[in-house]
């Protein structure tokens, strides 16, 4: 069965610190997609990144970076030099290819303290 | 560019009253459409999804229903609300293709409080 685990419920960091949000997934599919979403206090979920199971190349986008490791079934998200605007709940999600089922983790609430 | 809009943003309804939440998508054709509910505690629960006009799949048995009268319109309804229907409702869309590969795009959300 598919499952996404975000073991970190809440994290607090001081501004400018680096922080890593963990995501571990379970699936029996050989083709699947992984996603990260940001939910600021306004409530709307904002898409951050998609990764397919055949692409283990890490990705960097500004202060954000993602580390996908199939060997450990993990898709971790690192924010470098955190800012107050990064305060939000972050969700990791898994989907089978071309499917309609998305398996969301329970989210990690990140608070960046100025 | 593609946009998604849902309304109303906030509503307070008495138990037993009806509900109608509406969602529309612009800038794409034949999207998959979804209704999620997020109760306190943050978990996202898939309620309904639709792959085409009139095609609705229900994931959770409940007193809610969904309809898709047009390609880019998705409606969540209830004839009689329960206290347990309170929550944050999110509409989303996606397509699987060369431009979008499955990622969900969410609306602004509708916060429902049933009293």
C-alpha cells in the first residue's frame, strides 16, 4: 500500500538557519511521482516540486533543494538560510503515474523565528 | 495561464442546512478535478474526483455529493449539513501530459463552520 510519512510534526528554527524536512514513502509501483506543497497561513496549497521515480537527480531552486533517494525511499526538502516567509505547513505527497490517488503526509509545520 | 477559483471563501451554516461550494478552472481543457477536506490536524482527505463531465468517483461515504455539470466546473453539495462536516475544503485540478505531469493545483479553499 502507498503511504507517505512526515515524522516531524513541528519544527522551529531561527531565521537564516538551514532546515531539512523529511519525507519517507512506501509504494509497490515502479513508476510514481513525488511532490512537495507549501501551505501558508492563508490556506492555499502551493505546488513546489514534482519528481518522477526515474529521476533521482537532486534539484535546487534558489534557497530550496530536494534530495530524492530511492534506496531509502526518501524525498527530503531543505531550505537554506530560512526566512520568516518560509513559515508554513509543508506536505509531501505520492502519486502513481497517471492516477487520481494522491497520498499526502500529515505535514510538517515550520516556524521561522526572526 | 491556468487558474482555479473556488467560492465562497468562508461560510457559517447551521446543522441541517444545505451546502454548495463551487470551483472553476480556466486555461485548460478536460482537467481531472478533486475535492479535498482538511480537518483540524492538517490531514488531507480526498472526497471526490472527476475525470470528465458527469463522471464522479466518491472516496468517502458521507452526506456530501459532487457534480460536474461542465468541463471546468466542480460543485460540492450537501442537503443537510452535520457538525462533522466542518473543515477546510479544497478544490484542485491536474492533467497528465507534457506540460503538467500530475501535479495538483489547488484553489484558495473554503472554510466551513457548521454550528
